[in-house]
C-alpha cells in the first residue's frame, strides 16, 4: 500500500515537506512565542509561594511556645463569673 508521499516526485515531496515545516514554524511563532513571558510570572508566583510556606512553617514551629504562653496567661487571669 502506497502512501501519499510515495506517489509524489522528489521535487513535489520536498515542496510538501517544506510547506509543512513552514506551517509548523508559523504556528509556533503564533501560539508558543507569546507565552515565553509566562515563565517569569510562574517564577514570581513560585517565589512568593515559597516565602509564604516558610512563614507558615515558622509559625507552626512556634506553636509550642504559643501554647505555653496561653497557659501562663490564662492561669494568671481573674475568673469572670458566668452571666445569669
């Protein structure tokens, strides 16, 4: 079984391949090249997320000291009677 490119002469075959390559290049410039700047935005968002994650991990690491301070402050506080 012969394919479409097998039925063409060498010059026609080159022309079909050349048109396909040019179409690929044009579509690449049309759809892909405008999105090169997206990498900068992705990098900025990633850096911001990593900073926020470090901040959250730092606060989680201080949780034991916060609980100790809460217990200390609540033991020194006056007892407020419940409203009747």
